[in-house]
């Protein structure tokens, strides 16, 4: 597949979901924002531009390219087994989701990886833009892990493209500051990580941000006992962010980029 088509599909899907969730946030917000959009959105968008430039420049082929390479050469476990495409795609999708879950747990447990990932958690509010806020080095490491898994397993191109589109979409969806009826959250939570489920992961409390690691499917959290249904203080009362980097100055793009290499020190005036 042409990489411009792949990029166009991913970007337009992300733009539509972003616009829909942003509108929902305005119409039916879940929580009052503490800092608000004006101070956070320019940096949260700025980091997306940095991430896109870095990943595209350093790894132009990205995940779909790796899948094309694997299928063209018959590499990987799935290709060796000669499974039907629908079964191979389903296994590939589930495997990628499990890897993303495991990688998220590892980014919380290994101190130097946590330094990269904690920037995502240092956002003082959680809304649709937080779903885009990842340090470029985390994006880079995550992409390399994904490429390794795609080649090792020989995951079909269609599963990889679908996974990339779905992962972008669910990240925007489950970071949104949207209110939805309790029954809808309950039904969706059976097969999808909902905003109320992921918000627990952005709690300032350690035991809460070390739970609900899933991005797409909630099943891994149930299976590996990292699931937590609700925040202790309730959704309206919980504090978002980390105990460190609470100065609103830390929401600047330059501060986001340097957070992994700094301990919490007040910025120079
Ligand atoms: Zn996390
Ligand atoms: Zn998050």
C-alpha cells in the first residue's frame, strides 16, 4: 500500500474523532477543567508535530511498512502457520493490543522508561488533547517495539493498518472529558476502554495510576488484575496529574520535552 494513502486514512480518521470528541466535551463535559484548554492545547498539539516529524524522519516505513516487508518475504510465525487472512488478522490485532498493554505496564515499572512516560501523566487536566500528549522518545521506542512484533509474528498489513487507526481513535476517545450515561459506560466497558475507565489511570494517587493500563480492549486489565473500576475520590473529586510537575509553567512545550531529564524544580522566572 502507498504510504501516502496510509497516512491520509490515519490522519482523516484521527481528525474526525478529535472533532467529535472535542464537540462532545463542550456540550457535555464530565469535569470542570482546572487549567483549561488555552494553556494546554498549544503544547499538546506542539508535541504531536514534534512526534510526527521525528517518527516519520527516523522511521519512514513505520508499522505498515514493517507488515508489508514481513508479508512480502513470508517472515513471522503467522506466515509460517499459513492461517486464513481473517484469522491471521484477528490474532495479529489481539497480539498488538496485548503488546501495547504490556509495554504500558513496563513504561510504568522501569525507572528510565517512566521518566519518558510520566510526561503523559503530568497533564494537569485530562481531555481529548491528552490522548496526543506523548514524549517523542516514547513514541519512537513504542514504534520500534511494534515493528519488532509485526515482523516476528508476520502480522498482516490489514490488521496493522486497522490497529493503528483504532489505537489513534481510542486514545482520543478514552482521554476525553465527556459525560456519558452510566449504562452506556457499563456496556462499552465490556469491550472498550472508556473515558471513565482511563481517567482512573491519570489519578495523582500511585495505586490508581498503576491500574487500567489498557488502551483499546479492557480485557488485559481484568486478566492481569490491574483493573480498577472507579477513583477513590470520585470522578469530580479526583486530582489529575502527578505529585511532581504541578506548576502550570510545566505545561509549556519546552518543559514537556525536558521533563524526562529533570527532577521537579521550579522553572526559572
Ligand atoms: Zn500510563
Ligand atoms: Zn492516558
